[in-house]
C-alpha cells in the first residue's frame, strides 16, 4: 500500500493505476484528455482532468505524503515504414 501520483492515463498509466489500486494503494491519476479518464475514474482514488504542467494547480492537489510520483507520458512515437 502507498500513495502514488501518476501523470498520464494512456495504456501504461491506466494499467499501473489499476494494479496499484487493486493492491490497496491510493492513486491520484492526472491527464488532460477527458476521454482517457472516463472509464477509469470509478476505480481510482482520485482523478483529475488537467494539464500537469500547471504548477500552481499541481501544488494545490498533490498531497504531502506521496510515496512516489510516476510520469507515464509518451514523448515520441516510433514510426514503422
């Protein structure tokens, strides 16, 4: 069990959030795309639809007792020809 912040609700972020939640952890999941959050919101401790680069808002929502913060964002995509 623990308290985790995950940024990014793509395939990796969702699977990690669900796995951590399944084992009793409190997970805060953030993504700026509402469509990625709809199906997972009931299963996660807290979800926020927002831009994680908004420092002021992030400071207001992140609890002080986090065990880890994990960024689950794809920065580039491999193009197969």
